[in-house]
């Protein structure tokens, strides 16, 4: 370890627990600062929420999940297996605590405060991807030549138009235009005649998330990092000679610091280090289908909460916010609900020829803000709780957290995301 000034010591060796987008980005940027990294994951690279999500790089839409509109579903709706937001009828005390906090934060005032907290980090999200590309990470980001939010009616569309106004009021820019259903079909023939109104967003991108994260992992190993799969970190022991990980195979040698980037499992390790915020799995489902006309960019059906992304010659269809245990089995009823909601809205998509059915646990917090930074131990750091925005905000999270770890100074962008809040 190297001392900086009179107090901070730059770590030589850091362990990162979690090989998703956030963990690997943190490892990569730590390497950029000269730190030796070891990444451990209980399954492997991109095994959790990083693989099957929609892959949108949309900082313009990266907003807090708790919002007044969510409360409008009502109890009966969220208990229905076909609801886009699902809560099991037998909720655990932990889930009830999360939902209580979530409801408390689903007000216009709290949403605005949280949105203002996200604006500074959102502005740097795409430049962080560009930094990785210029530095030799061979993973691609794709410009969304079209990015359409499509609705049946203009009345439905007014919800997102109002939200965009609030996004602008919070200081975040997003370019868009409201267009008719016919104009939307001219841009994207994959939209059915059911679509009567749309919003076209500009300046957004997308990726194939599984491919991107795997190539990021390859860059980490090419730069001398070690990635170990099949290791379940059961505990973290912080003592004078260093920080050790307790795994199913025993204890590791001491590290100078540890980063917890375990997604929906973040609370399991972080609680002993003063992190009181509940991290709840908000599980998303996806599958891919053949479609006659593959869209040139993402297609979003906000009223149904369905996100579609072109991946090669197929369309990935994703949706659902299911508050359950992160490792619960895939529930085919959720897939069926997405299929039936999407069927009338897409043209010439063979929804019965779907493959890659998947469920992954997004790490959600009651206030909609991630947990990024030092815990009660100055050698143990949290990096998670991004909700639906772990892909979009993963690289900038890694860049800013690596700066925190190596300099001892917390960038102003991370101040609202204090894990001890």
C-alpha cells in the first residue's frame, strides 16, 4: 500500500465481489489507477441481472423507480400474476419493510429530490462508455438510430410527456419529439396498427449486455486481473492485517480493500458494515423472438412496461418488476403476461418461437438511489442498488468509485449515494 498525504493509503490489492457490469467496471477502473484486482463471483461473468436485460444506455430516462404512478396500480393489481409490477401475497418482513419505504418515497417531492441526485452521474454515463472504448475495451455500444416509446392513444402518451417535463425541470436534458402512430410505423414497420401515438427519443444508445460484460471481463484479465467463478462470498472479515473473504472453500489471503458489487444480494454482506438500506430484488424477465423487420433501435411500450431491443437478427423482449427472492425460479406466468401484452403491439413478431427465456434480479432500493462508496469500514465499499439502471450507470459508477478508493476523496456526484444514509 502507498500513502497519499498524511491519512489515505492507496490499496495495492482489492477484491471485487460480483462479476456483473458494476463489479467489472469498478475492477477495470481500479486497474487504470494501478491497483491489482481479483474479482470473485458465485456463478460467473454476467450471471445475474447483467445478462438478459434490455441493454439500454439511456441516461436521459434513468429516473428513480419510486414514483407517484407506481402507487396507482393498487393492491389488487400488484397481486395479479399478469401485472407488470408484481408483489407476492405472502410478503416477508424484509419485503414489507422495502415496500413501506418504497411507498413513502413515491411522492412527487421525493421523486424530484432523487432525480436531481441522479442528474450529475447520468450526464457522465455515456462518456464513461466512450472512455472504455478509447482505452481498448473491444465491446461495442450502438447508436439508437430510432428509439420509440409507443402508445395506443395520445392520452396514454401524456404520462411520459409529463415525466419528461419533470426530468427537464430537474436539470437533465433529453431530446424528443411527439409523433403520430403513422409516423412511428414509417420509422419502425415492426409496430402494429394498434399504435396511435409515440415519442421519438434522440441521443440514446444500446448494447448486447451479455456480450459487453464478457468483453469487459476479458479486458480485466488481459490487464492482469484475476476473475474467479464459482466462489460464494459468505462473509467479510475486516481486521488489522487486511480484509479477508470467507467463502465456501475457506478464507482468502488478506486484501487491502473489498468492493461489494453483489447486486440483489448486496444487503447480505453489507449489513454488518452499517448499511441499513434494504436492497430488494426487482426481478425482470426477458426472451428473444424472430421478427420480420428488426427495429433499428429500442422500442418501448411504457403503458405495458415492455422494453424491446434489437440483438442481431432477433428482438429481445423484456419486462416485469417482480418483488421476490432473487434466486426464485422463473415463473412462466410472467413470460406469458409479457407475451400477451406485446402480441397486439408488434407486427410480424413470432412470439411463440421465443428462446432464451430468462429472469434476473435487479437490485432496488426504497428511495430509488444506488449505494456507492465507503461503508462503516474505510476498507469495505458498496457498489449496487441501481435498480433498472445498472447497465447504463455501471461504468461511471466504477470510474467514480475507483477514484474514491484510490484517493480517499468522494466525488461530489457520489454524495447522494452514501451507503450509510
